[in-house]
C-alpha cells in the first residue's frame, strides 16, 4: 500500500483544508466525519483543479495511540 500512495503523491500535490463536522469515541474505536476543500496540482500537466470532499475516518487505539483503521471519501462537486 505504501508504494501505491508514493506513486499517487509523486504525481499530484494536495492543498486541502479539513473541517471537522463530528467526532465520536467508544472505547478503543472512534470516528471523525469531515469536509475538505482546496486544490490538487497535477504535476504532469501543471493544471490545478478544485477539490471538495466529505470524509469518514474510522480510528482504532493501539498501544495508546489513535491510528486510522479505515478511510472513505466522496466528492461533493
């Protein structure tokens, strides 16, 4: 998986701000529902395109640290 993300982020640059809409915690599990807005620079073309999404992060506490267990997003525009 690290190789896939390395490839993606070598081809684009994200400039995005996240806005937290809701957080819930139950024991060692938590979620964060967010919205984000910004731009994506596509290195191959030099084009900058708008980026706007809704996200859901599922987190799990391991060794007293919160780690992302699952992540989902969908474009809002």
